C-alpha cells in the first residue's frame, strides 16, 4: 500500500462500492427523500471496477445516475477544491468530472449521466442501466476503416439547401 503524504488522499485497496452505497443511502434517507424529484422506488446501487489503477464505475441513487472515479490501490491523489472540473479521456471518449466529497469516502470525481431520474424508470431498469453504462464506459469507440468522417453541421445544412 502506498504511503501518502498527509495532504494527499489515500486510495482504496478494495472496491469502495459498499461505502458509496452506505453514504448515498444515508443522504437519501436524511436529505433527499422529501424533494419532488426523489424516485422512492429506486434503490441505491454502485458498480465499480479497476481501470488504470483507479476505481471507476456508476452510481445509481433515487435522484441521479453518475459515473464516479475514486483512487485505487497504491494511489495518492492530491487534494483538490470541491467543485473543480477535471477532464479525463475514457475508452468511450472524453468526459468532464466535478470534484466532490462524501463523508466516510472522501474526495471523488463525478460526472452526471442523468439527473433527475426519469420517473417512469423502474428499479429493474435502473439497475440494468448501471450495467449498460458501465459496459459502454469501457467500450472502445468503433471507427469503421475507410468510412467517411462525420459530416459537419455546416456541410449537412448546405447539402439540404441544395448547395
């Protein structure tokens, strides 16, 4: 295990999903339940895996679905200002994360995918969405060899006008 300086954040040696679930469940019970966008039938769920030495995954709560990144084993993160933005290159593409902080978890990176949740989403669909998002997050983008590059908006509208 890495020895971090006192001003650094020590990584999690094991999957921190259980800690995330406990903290978000506490937030749901104590602070979010009475808000109009709270989805009472949606469980709190987290699925993380190690990616390039960091814990990366998805968190589902009764109010949002987010991608999160936490320090992994032998990682020492510098303390950052909560609310600061950080861009990361993920296999599926670039993503912008916001530095957050949770009790008993510490600092983490978070990127909202859906907030608030669609009220028509069932608990089963929410859980499946976590799995699907996790799969897509780590999927390499497909670029068909020899295919035409994406059309720019200007080119698209010029063709539509017959120019």
